[in-house]
C-alpha cells in the first residue's frame, strides 16, 4: 500500500493529478507523531457514492491541554461494531463574497485538500460516556468531496463526512473541528444525518482558526440548551474546556485569530508617544471610574507606562475573532464606509475647507450643503466617494477632476424649514427627539445645586418664583408643581466643573445650563426660562444669567442664542453620556462576562447572543477614531479634550444598573408614576411622550418574552441560585466589568427567576430599544446645524461687551458665527450620517435570519419567540397609528416628522426607524 505524507497547506505545493487519483482510492498513512492508539473504522465519501469504502483510519491528536485526549478515544477499545450506523455530517462553510486571484487559487487548493480528506477533521462526541475513558464516546472522520456542493444561499458551500458509528453510540452532543488548512475558514453549521431522531444541528457561526495558529481544536455543541447541572455526562468536560479556552491567559498581546475575552481599563485613548498634547488620563479606577473594555494586551507607551500603545488607523484594534464585522457589513458599510469616512472623506473635507474654515455667513450657506453640495477639489482625493457607500443621505456626483458631496435634507426640517426657530419645537424634541432621556419633572423649588458651594458658588439657582410666575399664564408656582406641569433640563451640576477647562480651548465657549419647561393646559410643552452659568470669579461670585423669550427683537435673538447653547450642551451629554456611556460602554462588560462565564449551550447565552453582535468591534473602532484623543468627538463637541473625563464623571455620579430599566428611569426622572393597572406598572405624566409611550410597548414585549423564556428553563425554586455559570456571570459583571461600582448597594440580587428576568430585560432593552432611540436620529435631527449645534464658539454678547454693537447691527451674523464653522459642521454631519445608517445585514428585534432557524431545538421556545415576533408586529401597527393621530401633536401635525425611532423594523440606510438586536453602529 502506498503511504503518503500529510499534504502541507502551502499553496506552492500542489499534488500531481496521478497523486490525487491514487489518494482518492487509497488509505492515507499519518506519521507516528500524530497517530492515536485507538483505530476508528469510519466510512468516508470520496465524492462518488459508488466509491464509498469502509476504511480504518487513525486519528490525529487534538493536543488539547485540558482534555488530554480523553474525549478523543473511540467508543470501543477494539474498534467499532461491524453493525454500526451509517451517518453523514454536512459541513456548511461561508466563502468570501469578493476574492482576488490569489484567494481564488487558494480556494481551489482548499477544495482539492478537502476532497483529499486532509483539510478538515471532525469528531462526533456522544452525550454518553465511554465506560473505560469516562469521557464522551467518539468517532472521527474528514470532510470529503472533490468539489464542494453549492447551497441555495450565495457564498455558502457544503462538504460532507461519513461515519460508521456503533449502535450503542448514543446521541452526539458535540462536534470537534480541526482545521488542517493554512488559513481560517468560517463555519456556519454542521448537520448530522442518520440518527433515529432525525437531523441533529450544530450551529456554529464562528471562525475556525488554522491549526498552524493554535493547536487547540474547536468545540461545537448541538442546538440544545442545557443548564450546567443538566449537561450530559459525555460533554460535561467539553463544556468546561470551551470556557477555559475563551478566558485564555492574562498575559501577552492578543493575535488576530484569538477568541480570548478579558477586561482592561480605558487606557488606550491617548497617544503621548506621538504628541504630549494627545496624552489622556486612564479611565477606570477610583479617581475616574468607568466600565471595563475588552483587553488587547498591547505594550505600554514609551511616554507613560500606564497607557497602552495605540494601533492607529487603518490597522485594526484587536477584538475576539467572532466579534468582527462580517464581510457584507465590512464591504457595504462599516469597515468600508467608516474607513472611507475617516481615511478619505474627512481629510478631503479638511483639505477643501481648511484654508477657508469660516463661519456660515448666512442661512443660504447651510442650504447649499443640501442643494449644491460640497465640491472636493483635492486631486489626491478624487476617488474619495468611489469607496463610500451612499444611501439616502450622502449622494455623490462625480465629474471631471472633482467629487461632489451632497447631503440629504434632514427629516427635522424637511417639512418645515423654520420649525427649529419655534419654542414648541425646541420643547418637542426633549420628548421626541434624539435625546429624549434627560427631561425631568420639577419636583421642588427653589432649585439647588449639589456641588460644593466653596468651589462653585451659592447652591441656589438664580431662577426665581416671580420670574417663573410671569410665564405661567396666571397659575401660581405651587399649583404648577402640584399639577406636574413644570419640567427641567438640568445640565448645571454635570457641566459646571468642566466649564473653565472647556472655555480655555480655542474656539469653544459654553455655559452650565438649566432650562425650565411648562406644559400648558392645551398640552403644549414650551421653554419659559433658561439659566446659563459660568464658574465663579472674585469679581463675579454668582455668575448666572437668566433668559426668557421677551417681546422685542433684541431679546428674541438673545433667546435664540440661549437655546442654541442649551442644544449644544444637550448634544454633548447625549453623545458622551446617554449614547456612548450608557449603551456602548456599559454593554461591553456584559458581553465579555457572557462569553467568559456562560457556555454557548447555556440557555441565557443563547438568549443574549443576538444582542451582542458587532458591539465589541464598533466600540474598538470608536476608541480608535471617535472618542480617542484628537478624534472626531473631541474635535466636534463642546467638551473637546475633556469629553471622556466628562463621561467618567457622569458614570461616577449618575450611573446605576437598577435605574437603566425604562420604567425605573421614567419614575426616577418623575416622568412616570407607579400604576399597577398599567401594562408596565407605570403611568406617564405626559401622555404625549413618544419615546416613553413607544418605548414602554417595546419594553413590555421584551419583558414578556424574557420572563416566559426564563420560566421555561428555571422551573425549580432553587435553579437560579444553583446555576454555577449564571452566578459566576453576574458576580463577574459586578466585580470585574463594573469593578469601580462593585460595592454599591443598588445592584440587583440574583436569587430568583424574577431577579434574572429583570436583569436580562434591562440588558436586552439597552442593546436594542434604548440604543435605537438615541442613535438612529442623529442625522435626522442633528444634520441641520442650527437645530442642534454640537459646540458653540462664542458666549452671548452682553451690553458692556465690545462686540455687542455688532450683535445689534447684525444679529443673524453673530448667531451663525457662534455655531460650528463650515468645516466642523460638514465633518460632524458626515459622521452623524454614518452613525445613523442601518447596515444591509442588520438583524432586527424579533426576527430570525434563514441561517439562524436552528439556534435552539425546543419547540416551546420557538413558539414563545414567534409570539414575541407577532407582538412586535402589532406594536409597529400601533406606532404607525399613533403617528397619524392628530391629538398627539408631538408626533403628528403640519411639518412634524412622525416618531419612528422605535418602530421595530427598517430597511438599510438612514431611515430614522428600526430596532437592531444589538449595538452594531
């Protein structure tokens, strides 16, 4: 018999046609270094049914440190019973959509190696243990088939491996996959046919690393959920081993193929080695607490041993391999679009506009962005738009020697160009805009600061009872408070400690603000007073000014400037606190803990898995390009280089897990009261509060789905406390993921299924509904700069100021010159457009893609999920009906855009609607 050495995966070594023909018929003899002591008789397909033979093969060692080969031992010490069952494993692999010549040749070579039987080794592991080894019974084979079989889905191919297993093998519970190729491949699933119960699905959706990169084999469990105590004996060791592999070691720099999850502080935002001006403090610790991020293990900077060295664009920041964007998102959106945005478009805008980085001089200058566009004349950037996905918002027109960037008219002014000037629109956006989560009920008066008065001046606000009653239409202050008609947008305490530093930055001027709003008897909310504060000085110990609408031209224009400063503060708090901190940053530790502590066969892992997609990757991109020192957020928002310090201060003062649920948050802000008769147990103080009204529908649907799911798996009274993986998961979230808050008394307990349901509902809401509500409206509301400036460049002129006369002569010019410059505005509009866009491969709440249909093998769970999906469809109809109800004036009326941010579904592009499962942008 001809003995052949195993084929190398090097593309330069190709077998001759004669060798290929021989090896399709003959046994392959492995070197002694990879032989096992036990022979396994397996029937393998050579691509032709007529040539299928029964062959004795030897199993290469899997080199697993933890398993030490126990599970790889065959099911019978003396070979498999001749009366074995013939089974086939169909291995589904996803290929690249776009390949260059080298990759195509590589695929052809892979096909030959797989056909040869030396590309992918798989083992079936039984749920039953072998009496000798006390580990799962095992049989092994290799994928075969001269050419892969195409499936009905584009870019998906199938291979097969055939086994002969003994009749007492039992049901397989896991598949071990070893990739003998020189490069990784993406495994979609494995389906095993031939067992009496029908096909057995092993969903994978994972990258299988090459054995050259990591000798450990990969473990894929079948689509059955097991609590740790219920794990079949044959795969119990594999469950533990898989988690140990994911946790990895705490040492060394992570490599691209790794799937290791661990925690680190935010010590990679600065780049002191490049420029000392780019040094940034470490976030995470007693002084500047912060949630933890995923560890990369990069070495420290030369300038600061506490800071991690940076990977600068376009090189990727490490995230565990399965967290990276899939190719369709890379090509059509995120990697492709974000790279084009950061590496091409923004530099091209800077090159075009920097020499004349001037304010908008008239409102028609802003209109030109939507009518004429921005001409990008830089010759080096001629192709900037060619690689940039453009949907509804940024339209490209290419002509000889130049590119034209043309913005779509934002939704907020599409039907009413001047709505942003009106007080009722300013107030409406606190309830139905992109940041509807900061408005609070004014519960007591006078308004007092909680800041140290020795540092920040008198604690009492300068807003007086007399001033407010002038604006209440005959109602006294006590009555307005008692009837819950007064509300506040309070950024005073959060911003005042930073104002001096912010105002020292070039081209930045800001105040700490308080805004009082009054809900009239006709149900129209309007702002009635704005307090703008600067830090105290020796000459001005109480540097606070009050503004009201007034009745003359001068006070009208000053009022517009005061509102613009409030909008600028709102934009910064929205982006740094409500968007980045409370969704992106706080979700990351939940994902890391879920991967590290919950087995992929744990029912709670299966529940949370769709809500973790892409989050670590988008957060890594944000650390590289958005929130880093000198990045887009610092360049575009008022806090500048102090942006992430402000975010840390908000985490320290305000964030607590038990207040992140929607009902609890509404009650905390006084926007709802307890009411057991209502579906979510709360009644809104303002019925026409679109974010809250629609959000409670989504919240209740998630809650019902989660409660029914948890009840299905945790029927025993002690099943939650006895679940060792679950308890370790919750403990790690508190002690490691949010370690700076680990001793807080408000952390929920995890003793009952009700505790668990509440925790999970909050996490899923944050990842889906909450993020959608505060993310996908960024361009629709912020794409028109006067409506929502992200920074202000001038303080409001006072009568004794040198520029006051210029304001009197041309208030419009002073207003526009206070807004971001043309370059700042066009850059932030491009970023907001990108962040507001849905990817074509987005996965939405309550929906399953065709390749996800077998995520769990439980008929009752699928029925519950279908009920959840049907409820979301009903909610979509309810929201659509609300948007047409003329009584709901915060979401319908002349020129008023409908509130669609919490509609469950969306198409790709900037649609202003849709709830993705996860934080994916």
